[in-house]
C-alpha cells in the first residue's frame, strides 16, 4: 500500500496481524487506537502515511506482494548492489524493496520481472529449465537453414550441449528463440559457435508474461491472471 492508498482503519489494523477486524473495531470503540495523535473513530480511512497506534504501540501492515514487469534498457545491470551506478533498483526507484527474478545481461534488453516475494524467486530459479523464455535476436549477417537446425538441436556451450530449443525466422538477420535454459550468455555463445555475432538481444516473454507494448524503461504491475499462473508454475 502506498501513501496515496487508504483503507478502513479496522482493515488496516487487521492487516498487521494484530487481531481480526471485529476485534479492531472493539479496540477503536474502547478508545485504545490513535491516528496521528488523535483518538480514532470507527470507519475512518487511513494510509501508511499515517501513524496508527494501539495501546501506544505502532501498527505496521504487512507488505503486500509486489510483482512487476519491466522493459530493461541496454546498460542497466540486474543487480541490487547500490555500489553499481547502473543497478536496476535505483533505475526503477520503486518505493518498496524489490529484487529481480533472474537476470538479463547488461548489453541485453527486454522483459525482466521484479518482486518482493522471495519464495517465488527461489522456486522459479531452482526450476529454471522448466520455464520458457523467448527472445528476439538480431545477428551481424544473414543466417541459413543449417544455422536453425543446429541451434535447435543443441550446440556446445560451457562444456555441455544446450537443450533443444525452438527458433522462428523473422527476417534475414532476425529470429525468435524459445529456451528452457539459462546458461551464462547462452544465446550469444550459441551464435558464436555457429560463427555469428549477436548485435541485438531482447527478451520478449517470460513464461506466460509478454513484453508486448511496454515501452523501454517502463514497468507495469502484473495482472491477477499473470500472478496466478506464475504462482501455479512455481508450486
């Protein structure tokens, strides 16, 4: 909840885990609740910008789960380390603590998810090979059918053969690729093995979540449907 959002005071108190809404109403009726130093009234609206006390103790609602889709620009690093001037957290400047799910290279752009839900991050990353990630790739020169066939079948990267993937031709130098892996610089290394250089790499989908028309450098909250499917995949 941001400072601009308000809720009924009984709901606000209950969201802290102190008691139920009915019990909160009783506390208010007994004059044991104050808002900004004034005795609270039943039904009043408060926000997290207000100071709410019960028996003199500060009430802090539990943080809601935050899920954000961000179109990362080139040059932004997927780190929470504030010592890195290009870190993604300072760039987004979200008012609450969030962290990225996985990473995109500094020289890659596109969709990355951020959240404050640590449990879903760990679960998704542990089962990374089960989740589809789609990228649009631009090469330094036109590719041929042999390139597609060999890439889809798997090529040597970091001492292993990459898992089968799906490639869709977009134009002479551009293709889309769907991966179930997340090896370090995987797409760039795969293309280098085939004798090509990646000049542009953009993630356009993570599982069920599409980059779509989200502008570079902008973010949006995930929809309820997206969150439900994301949690289902992580369960």
